[in-house]
């Protein structure tokens, strides 16, 4: 992996981590186009730059990271447990799902789900506009919805946002809870990969690439969160649904052409 690769992957990760368009799916596709082999080190690198994006949450919501919000973080932890348990138990099966074809299909399916949800969504009937007001029951349902993010191309942000919208949160609160929920998820994932691949990542070349990708991902993610919330003040998730479908179709065309060659 070159410095150029690190910058490209950092930009993609920072921009897609909090949008409902699957950061993992985009990283898999980018790695294919950059001709990066999916070695254990490169896979770990992709997860660790995701952690840089998660740190952007702290900078955007510094007031949430204190003991005054212990009740909120208890709900976030409860929502985190389902994906943690299923991901740990079925880790081998999850890894076996990583392919361009599966990513493409899940992009399309996720896009259709967004369009359907938006078709019947009435924000005036969704009274939870502040993440602090989420109930424990709603947190559990959102956590269960997030399990689908284990399938590459589904999107962790997308599945948790859809889950939140379906249980009574408005669009902004759904997005903000998804941002905060990303913190324990990616902390756990990053810690695991650091323990597993720390020797490779601490080598000189890898460390330099990691540092550059980390900084780029952090800056892009920080700006994306702010812009995304501004976007939701005026628009719906329909555009993301359309994008997912078109991107998924494009991937299938590319995938099939590669097979034919």
C-alpha cells in the first residue's frame, strides 16, 4: 500500500462512514480498483482508519462524552450488544461474505428499503427529536436492526438509521444516534484488529501510511457529519436510496464484465 492509496482510502472512509451508503462496501470496491490485495494487514488498516472517523464524533459531540449522559450511553451500549454478540459468534461466516457481488446486491436492496421507508415515513408522527429521549426498548430495536450491517454493503449507518426511523425517531435524531452508536462498534472492531495485527502495523512503512490515512479520514469525517446534519434539515434519504441502487447496478455490470474477460 502506497501513501497515495492511504489518502484515497482515508477520504473514502471519512466520507462514507456516517452516510447510509456502506463505508465497508466502498472500501472493498476501492481496494479492487487500486489493485490492493486483501491481506490481513490491509484489512486491518481499513478498520483502523475507520476508528479515525469515529474520533470525529467526539469532536462534533464533546458534550455527550461525560458522566452526565450515563443514561444515554447505557442505551447506546444496549444497542451495541446485538451486533457485538452476533459478530463475535459468526465472525468466520461474516468474513466469508466479503465479495463485490454481495456488496452490489446489498447496495441495491438497501436502496430499495430506503425508498420504501421514505415513501411511508411521516416525520410529524415521529416525536423523538433528541437522542436523550430514546427509550431502552427503542435502543434494543435499533441494535437489532444494526445486525444487518454485518453483511458487506448493507451499511452500519444505514441499518441503524432505518431502525431508528421505524421506532419513532425523526431523521436528525436517527442520524445522531447512529453517529454515537458507531463509537462502541468501531472501538471494539479496531481494538480487535490492533491486537491481531499490531506487529505488521507498527512497521515503519505501514505506520507512515496508517498515520496519513488516519488524519485524512478524521478531517473528512468531521466535515461530513456537519454537512450531513445540514442536509437532513432540508432533504430526506431518498437521494441515498437512489444512489445505492445505481451504484449497486454499476458494480454488477463491472463484476459481470470482469468475469466475461
